[in-house]
C-alpha cells in the first residue's frame, strides 16, 4: 500500500490507531472499486462486503474476534 494512500487516513490513525486506519482504507478501496464498476448498488447505496475468513487473511495480526 502506498504511503500516500494511507496518509489520507492520518486523522483516523491519530484518533483510533494505525490498524483501524488500514482496515478503513481496505473497506474504502473496495467501496470505490464497486462504485466505479457499478457493482453492489442496493437501496440507493454502494456496498462492499467480505467474509470474516477473508478479513483474517487480509489482516493476519487480528483474530476473527478482534475484527
């Protein structure tokens, strides 16, 4: 992940922590991807989703319970 991409979440990292900022960046990446590709639009909103197992793979320093 480019530092410039994460730097947009510096305010989140300062308030909640770096891990949380990384997690939010991942969610926002897929939300933007879905919006740009006209995917997962329901009830007037763009959505993204993932399984808990997939999140654990993306963020191995967190357990499923922590996520």
